[in-house]
C-alpha cells in the first residue's frame, strides 16, 4: 500500500462533514446490537463476548491464516466497530444519539457526494471503530481490486499494518489526526502469493474508513491512479 496526501480543496470540503459521523453514534447500544464477525461454517459470533480482537490481530493468527493459504477466504473473521454504509437505510445496527436531526439522510447525501467525486458507483466499505476497536488480519483475496482507502482518525492514535507481498516485511502506517489516504492492489490466490496483501487495523480513538474499489482491469488501474492524482492536486 502507498500513501497519498489529500490536497484537493473540493475533496476536503466533502470529507469535513463526514468526519462528524462517529460522534453521532450512541456507541453502547450500537455495539450491543452488532454482530462482530462474519458468518462462517461454525456460525456467527453472537455479539461482544464472541470476539477476541487481540487474537485475530495477533502475530499467531496472522501466521495461521497465511499457512492456511486458500483455506482463508479473504474476509476478516471479525471487527470491533460497525460496518454499514451509513445512511443507506439497510443497516439497523447503528443507534443515533438523541437530538441528532435526520442523521441517516445527511450522511447519505455527503457520502454520495464523495462517491460521485471518486467516479465510482459504490463504496467498497464504510467501517467505523470506537476507541479500542479494530479489524482482524485478512487479505481480501475474495475481492481482488485496485483500492483507494480514505481514513479519518480523531486523534491519530491508531494504525494500519500490512505484510509487503514481495519482501514479507511488516509495514505500519500510523494514523494521523484527521484524514489520510492509502492506495494499492489486493490480489487474488490466482495471481499468486506475491500479490496477496495481508492487513489489519487497530485504534485507541474514534476511527473511520471509507474504501473505494476499481476493477482489476487496466482501465480500473488508470481510474484509481486518476483519483489519486486528483486528490493530491491543490
């Protein structure tokens, strides 16, 4: 993954109100209502007690899924946070704070602006983490694509970490207070082990990630590069 500096003023203006989303959430009932892990052959984790975030972000767990090869399908086995598309109306896990005026509609409008700016039809993901949150090691081999990832952090007290597919060295990208951008390619098992990007994230403050995917074609690559260039142009 590579870093890009967000300089585009129009893009910054769209992002600014989106950063309000985490503070609009009433986190205690939200987390009580949220199922923290994907459904697998053994069933879904049934709430807070079912998730061991320290385990799925550990070195031992990373080695386990790397050794498993195709036995790991690419999905994260769990996260501590919420992973809706805020404002789409389909997700009912978020509990908005009292006094927040039409949050879902406002959020939907703002994120639609961002999607239009990015030139994509759909967001790949929206993930919002409370302090102490994070997402387990995974490689997205099931959803191979060129990715542009925009992250907001309340205080910068968090990080993204990935294993470089070629050197196998661990690379930590610390969060910064406010917004930052990363981009790169997530390969598939068909592309070979040198294309797989195992990654995780943890945070000790509010954190939010907006991800955009562009298909695996040469055109998809060019579109992602164009977005990065535009984001970095003042």
